[in-house]
């Protein structure tokens, strides 16, 4: 039965509670053989209902492996429901073991001169990736060993917006006069790209970050967000003025943008409405400047968002009720550094964060536990101290981890 707003994709209407709720997404089954290959024996806990003669009540006795069972008590004390977590629990165990056992696969030198730093990086299918540097270079790796390096301009590039379906790239350049370089591939000319310098009238000043989704690219400038769209050529769609500098952005949906501000507030911007309609959704408990925001998949944490800030803050919020975080992840280290890496696994169940102590840590977003590296797994990124602060992290589709250490790419994959 549809609700008062009709049928909403991804939601269902509960008539008894008169509310819309997200439809749970199906999870992929994980064979038990995968657990045994990694040395994990699936445990089958036993439950037993024991009658107490003195009190006349029943109590539930759970065996040694109760971690795979969830006990829920109903309104009545006699009603106790036992729900088996099943394949979700098994899959999480596989992923925890996988990330704890990552090993180094190789290193790639991305910088071409001393002091050059990678400013953005994104992995793609079959080992391919693209990156930008602060010396104005764009690096494209096609995966089979072919690497293209293009010097775009003399200014630092903040990010590269890649739209593979439309065969379009946007290189965002900072400097005294921020600007955008537009690349378009000619289907009739093979690998030939034509480059145009577009005058988008970007505001002068610092550019902090960028995020893109489909044909929309959001640029974080001083106390404003510039929304760029394109069909034949890029154009400025909106200029959204803010009360503080947006230091980090994340756009996970076509019209919803999350911005972490210097004032420690997190905004949820609906690009379909007037900017003044956007309100501070969440605030970090420490009151310090934001470093990173990532929207989690609803299959992991419904309406969840992970946010990192200075003064060792890493929290998970519910974007609907942001007065206080759902959970604070312990162990994160940020001694007032603005740029530190933050990434989530494709299913949103694990989050990776770089620390100001040159380390990378991983947490389970559901339990909040830190994923410890497996013993005797040398070369694991979770036990390695990198030469520089890790400012860029990316989790690949094959659950490998890419770490950018200034001008060097280090790739980690499954331990065999």
C-alpha cells in the first residue's frame, strides 16, 4: 500500500506506524568454504530453555558462540525471539579477516620531480586509475601497463572529475585565478582528447576539495560551494554561500551533497532547493574543524555518515538526527592536520582513516571495533608506518586498499 506521498523508490510505507522506511537491500551469500579456507570455523551456537522451579519463569541460556545470535525481547517477559545473523555475520567475518591480512602488491611512482605531491586519486576496474598532482599533471593508468601523463597547466590541480559514460574529464586547477580544464574524447579519433580552457568565473581564493556524481561536480571554495554541470560545455549551475569554509565534500546521490565545515558543522545540501533551506545537520562533539565526510550505504548503517575532524575525532552519525553521533570510533589520531585520508569499503561496513602519526587504521562501522592486523603478516597497511602522512586512501572494488604516500602509490591486496 502506498503512503500519502505515493510510491517512493527504495522506501516502503508502514500503515501501522504511519511512516516510510528504507527497503533492506539484499546481501550476497558467502560460502562457508571461504571461511574454512581462511581458518575460520563457522560456529553453531545452541540455545536451551531452562525451567526454573523456584521462580516459575523461563530463562534463555545461550551457548559459547552466542555472537552469531541476536536475542530480542518483546513487550512481554515471556516472549524472547532469537534471530540468527547467518550469512551477513559470515560475510563480515570474511571481510574482517581479509582486511586484517592485506599484503603489499606493489609500488608506483606517480611524481615526476622532487617534492611533487598527488592531490587526488581514484581507482577503477582491472587495476586502472587516474590521479592529479600539485604540479599541474594528470596521470591516467589503463591497467595493462600503459600510463599517460599530461601536463595541463602550471598551477596545482585540486581534483579530476571523470565521466566515463560521456567521455569527459574536468581538471580543477587552483592558483591566483582558479579555473577548469575541459577534456572531451572524440569517438572517431581513438585515444585523442581535445582540451578546452573554460571560463567559469570561479571565485578567487582557496579551493579546498571537490566531489562529483554523474554530470554534477561540486567545488569547495572559501565560504561557498560551486556546483558545475555540463552538456556540451561546463557551466556554473549554482553558487551556494555558507557561513564557514567547506573543507570536505561528499556527493553520494544525484541531488544530495554533504559538506564538512571549518566550524565543525556538517551540512546536508539539497541541490534542488534554495541554499538557505539547507541547515546544519550534524556537529562534531569536539567543535573542531572537519577533515572528511563519507556517506555510508544503508545496508550497513541506515542513514549513516562517517565524519572525521581534528583533535582525534572520528564519528558515525544518523543524518536525520545529528545532535549527537551514533558512535565514536576510538583510536583515531589527528593532531590538528587538515588533510588526512578517509575511505569506506564498497558495502560501507568498514572505514579506513589516515592518522597524523603516519598510520592507517580500520574500523567496523557496525560494531565500532578496530580491525587489528593478523599476526605475522608483514607488509600489512594496518601495521605499517608510512614515510609521510597518508592524505589519500581508496578501497578498490576487489577489496584491495590503495594508499598514496605523497608522490607514491602503494597497493595492498589479499594475502595468499
